[in-house]
């Protein structure tokens, strides 16, 4: 059964750092690009970052470039997102998701992990 | 790159719902659609403009021409009530772009 399970969310103070994790199972993780997508409360989906299947390429949304870092450990079938200098507007549900196809749609989503940035 | 969706669409049960996703030359891109119900993760319902993943009813269909892509849901059911998001890959900017989302209400 293909599954993505995020962890690492919680309540943190502004200015702090945090790393989110996403454990993959049921498929060959090292064959797929992976994304992080977030959703602020009551808002739409916001793409954050993607990493190629082998980690060779990484791309970021302008809104998080320079503050967030995506990485992966294929031996552990795990995706990461390091978030630095957190702001209140980073509050939301963070989803990891699997990239698929020549035109890059997302075919598998995790259930998400909730991050709240508040003093 | 910006994808524009109407904030809301309402339709009676059994009727046809059309949700648009527009931007200049969107027909040059491949558009994908996701359904998200409250408290749940999104689910892919249409990819490559008009293809359906396995398990998605054939009531879901898609079109992409000119400046507008459209998700069409035939014979709408109460269970179709959800938020729907379109998405493209902008290869020029190496970015993935989501539309703002459309809340489908079944009257």
C-alpha cells in the first residue's frame, strides 16, 4: 500500500527553526521526485518545493526560497523540509506528495502535518 | 504564472458542474485537477487535461483549450461537494502552480 506519513509539526515560536519529515512506504521512493505543499488555514494549496528522484535538482517557490530547504534520504525512504526563521504566515498544514509523469502531476499525497507559528 | 479559478460554483444534484481554470495560453500546458474534502488531503481526479486515475468515476471529465481549462462533473452527487484545485507545471520557471481553488456546493 502506497503511503506517505508526515511528522514534525507542532507549535513553535516565530524566528525558530524546524524540520519536517515524510516517511514513504509501498513504492520505490528513490524513483520519484517529491514535493512539499502547504495549506494555510481556510486557504488554498501552495506549492513550496520539489526535489528530483536522486536529489540532483531542487526548486523552490519564491515565497520560501532561501528559508526552506528540501532534502531526502533514499536509503531511509524519507523526505525532509527544513524551515528556518519561521513566521506566523508559515502556519498551516504541510503535505508531502509524490511527483509523477512527464507533465508533473501529484498522484499521491500524505495526510499532512500541522504547523502553528505563534508567540 | 497565475491560474484563476472562480471562488465558488453551485449546482443542483443530477446536473452538470463546470469549474474553470484560466490563464493566457493555458492550452499550451497540461492541466491537472484535485478534489479536497474538509479535513482531508487532496485527491487527483484528472491529469493531463482529461485523463482519469483509476477509481475516479467517469462522471469526472476535463477539457483544455484556448485560455481556459475546465473540470466537468456530470450527474453531480452530494458526495462531490468539495474544493477543487487546478495545477500546472511551469517548466519555464521550474515551478508548480495551483489555482486558488473553487468550492463546489451541491444545492
